């Protein structure tokens, strides 16, 4: 059973469908006029699907994802807050992705183009138990929107609402799982399938597979032939993921998120994850817009905004029709 909802407040004249997803968890469906769609679970504020106007799924969601709190959903776009990674005292990637968010029917005025009707505003505030593990008050507002051309836009606004005058610092990532045809460089039947990432060449990175040591990336596009787990530092606003076999390029635009994580578990780690199929590493790549190297510090009353915009452009790269450098320089 689903219900069409148009929140009463004037500020958010969005329309979305509120319904039940896996295991009866509440989710919101967004659809734009041209047929693109997205779905967001209130559990975790978690985008689990983004489809283009041809109803092709663009995000990876594991067939073994466990839609059962407190386990995070494997795939889509997990929100890593107030901590990325396992460095601090919290569980890996913090707790925002393990909490129930609510619909924010009265968000503060938010610059949005009035054309964009397909959006939903969610909000997360800490429970008393959360404050025991992370002693700060905050309001985390997440807007998930479909743009006119089917782009997917996530905007996070995090405000320090401490009344004790204390600032807080956090790290953050949109842990995005992209669906790709085959991450491996495969040459068969004269078809060369390859996934490349453009925009991170020559960037410095911390290699999680080498004790987080700092290295400098080589000068060519990233291609993949084994496990990768790298935090690229101070990266460009735009990053492109080219999938030759699908003739598709993802363009990731980020704002307020200087770093980018690239992760594929490959075969051994894939087998070690109970909520991930043994072969699923072949069909996913995480490229995560993040703020990791330099934690963000907010004084009480201050607000941080982090935006991620995902779009796709048709590309048949190897035929030379698309120069990835042009994709990145494009508007
Ligand atoms: O983003 C890369 C990473 O930090 C990897 O080290 C791996 O742990 C991945 O996140 C998945 O983490 P999760 O806690 O979702 O299993």
C-alpha cells in the first residue's frame, strides 16, 4: 500500500510516494516527469535505488543486503556520519546509516529550483543513547532530489545544536556504490570491457591496504585488477567513472567534500562479507565523495553543507567519441 504525500508546508512542495520496502521498512519513492526514479529508506536515510528514464538501475545493491536494523544496508548510498572509517570510538562509518530518520515536513528555507518537484527532506537528531556514545546535539537534514535530467542530488546540512557551547568535529562520506558491467579488464570475443575512473590521476592518497600510508597516484586513469581501498585527498570537484561495456559515464560532482574514496573488495574480501555475493565485486565500484583528511568542526549554531550530484552521460569511450577530459571540463 502506498500513499502519495505532498507535505503541507509551503516550503517543500515536493511530491513523493511513501510506502513499505523490504522487511516492512518505510521508504519514499521519487519519480521525475521523464521517468527517472529513486528510492530512499528512512532507515539510514539510505538511497537504495536510482534509475534512469529507461528504468535501468544505476546503483549497486547487494542481493544479500540485510534490511534489518542495526545492520547497514549493503549498497546504494550509505551515509557515513559522524565518522568515516573505524578511527574513532564509534562503529565503522559512524551511526547515521543505522538509525531511523524522519520526514522533515518543515525544513528551513532551502534554495531549490522550483522546477524540481521530486525531492524529499529527511532529518536525523541524536537519541539519548546516541549522545552517550557521541556527546553532541546536532540536526542532520538530508535532501534527496531528482533533477530535471534525471540527475540524483543529495544535500546534507549538519548543524551543531549543542547548548553547552561545545564545538564538535566530524568526518563524512556519501559511500556510493555504482553499478558497473564488469570491474575487471576483460577481453573476450573481441569485446574489451573496462571500467576507468578519470579525475584522480596524480592525486595523493592514503592506502588503506598499506597501513594508510600516503602515496601519489600515477598519471593515467584508474583501472582495476585487484582489491582497492584508497582515500584520495583534496580532489577535483568532478570525477568520471567510465563503463565502456555499458557505454555509460557517471559524472560525480561534489561540493564541501574535498576527498574521494575508491573501494572494491575484490574476490577474497567479497567472500568474507556475509551480506555481499561472492561474485558481486565484479559489478560494483564505490567512489565516495567525502571529508576525511581534515575533519569538519562546527561551533554551536554553525551549519555545514555537503552536496553530491550524480549524472550519467552516454559514452563509447574507446571509439574515441568521448574524451574523458572533456567530460570533466564540461559544464
Ligand atoms: O569505503 C571503503 C571502506 O572504508 C572499506 O575499508 C570497507 O570497510 C568499506 O568501507 C565497507 O565498510 P562497511 O562498514 O560498510 O562494511
